[in-house]
C-alpha cells in the first residue's frame, strides 16, 4: 500500500509525456505539473492515472495498458490480444484504487474487433498480474471510471453510443475476491459521486433529466426534468456532464440551439438539501464539457497550453468565478 500525500492528482497529455497536476487545498489558478512522465516511443495515450506519491503512471493505448516509473522505466505492460487495427471507435480506460494496490482497466474489445464482448480487468498495480476479470455483455466505445471516496469501490459507466449506457460497480473484498454488480438500467449515464460517497448522479441517455441515487443501492432520491429549470423540453437538452460543486450543491448543464441555429449552453445549480433548482451558475468556459466541479467549492477549467486552472468563489447563482488570491 502506498502513502497518500495528495488529495487529488489529475493528468494531461502533451508533447509525448503525461503531466501530473496536484489539486491541493491551498493551490488555485493555473496548476503547474508536479511530475512529468515520458512515454514509450510510439505510444499514443488514451487515458492515464498517476499514483498519489507521483512515482508511477499507468496509461492505456488502443492495444495495451502500460505502467512506467517517473524516470520512464517500464514496470509492466499487458497487451490486448489480438492487436486491433481499427483506429477509431474504441477507447480503453483505466483507474487506480485509492490504496494504490490495483489498476482497473476497461477494454472495449467488441468495437476493437477482438470478438465477443468487452472486458473489465483488475491488475495488481506492482506486477501487472491479473487479479480478476469480468466479461461484459456490452459493445462500448469508451467508459468512465469513478472511484468511491470512502469505501474504495469502483464505478464504471460504459457508453454504447445510440444503444445507451451501462453502469457497473466493482468491490474488492478482504480476501482479494472482486464482486461485480450491474445496475438495471441502459438509459442512465453516470456523471459523478458525492464527496461523502452517499449518493451518485446520473443523466438520462436521452438528455431529458438528471437523477440523484443512493449509494450503493441505486435507489432514486429525486429527479429533475429539463422543464424544472424553466426550459422547453422540446428545444432544450441536458448535457452528460456536471457533478458536485459542494456537498450541498450540484451543477448541471443545459443546452440547445437559438433561432439562428447557434448552439448555446448554461450551467445551473441544484440545491441537494431541497432537491430543487437554485439558479444559474455563471462560469467562463468555451464548451459545455470544460467545467469540472471538484466537490469542495472549487472547479477546473482549461487554461494556457492545456494546463488546468482551478477556480474558487462563492457558489451562488450567477456569481462570476475568480481565481482565489
């Protein structure tokens, strides 16, 4: 087990390297990289995760998962067989357990043309050995991992394009055995987990509403349709993004087209104590998926040269964000 020194590490891929940025409680504005990991020659990163001690990185390519040291030395690799020559439509993803012991890898094997369905594979983080493997009945293009902040379980949201979205959860037991649970929906997209881990948020695959669920049962606590925010559901949709801004406030994004066929979007707050909309949240971003709320009253946007920018401000309706001094 590794020693966790940092609250959150996010990665950006640039110039043949993976850059790890640490989100510490007192750091705002443009986040400089705390560590830079050189890639193996020829590797094109799809997704990456860096260990909290900043000593190792794990990343996926279209045909493998790779673990390197900070110096670029190869610790282990696992190839996805057979090799896929399809350049698009399948994006393998990865996540690291909170204790640093396991790496969870989503393999979109169906879309890669490997035959059969997808796989969710758990590797030993030190050796790369396969600890558990779940064969899935999905044909996903990509998937998002969400690590539970308290119990360490891993949620997986698999996007199957027009066929919907499948949500699973993996739980590692004390004996090392992994239990996999599939939620009974095909039309919910997992967006975020609450900072205290007691709830999770989904958006309808058809972009009609947002729901909040109890963890881990999935029981729906409340649902807000597009019209609850004062928009015409025939002309407005809900984006598949957002999340917890604070423990009591969530953010959703609504969008549509103007009469001049120009696309627009706006961020809105939800008061989770009452289950009601709480006004618009004004934040300067260039596209609806740029905003990343962090659950502690701060949020990320894209900055110069691809570096993330962390913002903080009073999370009030229509409040203009500003970097904290």
